[in-house]
C-alpha cells in the first residue's frame, strides 16, 4: 500500500512537469483544456505557479471535488518542498536538492505521443513510465487520477485523509528547510521520507482488536 502515495507524490509530479512555460498569476492565467496536450500543460503551469485551485481543475476522479482538491494540494506541496530544497542546497544531484523540473525534459510534452480514442486519450511522455490518461467531458480534457490515487469508493475517506496528512507533512518539511533545520540534503531527504512513512503507517495501521479472553484470577 505504501507505493501508492509515493507514486502519487513523485511519479505524477514528474510526469506533469514535462514542459517549461513561464508561470503566470493565478488570477490571469487561462486554463486550456481543449486538447489532452493543452490539459497536460495546464497541469504543469498550475503546479509551477503553486496554484492548487488551477491544478484541481485539470484533474478528474470518481471521488469528486474533495479528492481532486486534495491531490492538487499534495502536488503543489511537493513542488514547494522541491523549490525550498533547491534554494537551500542548490540544484545538486540529490533528489531533495534539485527542482522537479529537469531542463533536459523541456520539449518532451511537444514530442510526446498522443493517442485519442473517442473521449479517452493517453499521452506517453516516457515509454518506460505509465502513460497519462485523459477523459473528455463537455469538450474539456482532464487527467484521470484513479490509477494514481487508488480511489475505490470504499477507500475514499481514508485516501483523502492520507492525502491531506501527506500535504501537511510536506509543508512542515518545507518550513523546517527554510528555517535551516537540516545541515545536508541527505539529512533532509531522510527526515522527509521518515515523516511520509510515518503518515502512511498510521493511516493503514490495522484497528486494534478488543480483548475477549476472560480475566484470570491472581
């Protein structure tokens, strides 16, 4: 179960941040969902601008607005942590110390394979990674996050709770980085991973079973 949140945090984020485009203020940016490629770029723009509301508008999930909002906030929190780490330690080779935007990937979205079949489309940015799946509703294309969020109806409350707590963990880690708490990127990465692991363990901890055995006499 632990692989789902990690893939959501980093895998989807890395797939989304595939094309450079200057960030615009949230109040003036137009969200273009007219094509799958445009929707993917809109997703990147929203994350790059730390605009969770804009990111949520590009996402589609069976859990509705609460789930997409929670995912959007998590993606933005991951980007913020990456930015703070890059500012604190520089853009070195360590994952915590570099931004999620790789200059070598700037043209990948333009060159990506787009396969449209009816109201469903996939974008394959990297043949080694899972394609991004988009669904069209009323002329707008949105990223389907079911595969990333593991959003089965019966699991939605716990999944949303997990997303929110992971967002809080990432934001708290970013604050600590800004305050200079960690001396090296390796130390920061270790604490971030431990904090996320603790959140996942707490969320998926089996409920404690009451003891039914009769009390024994002394």
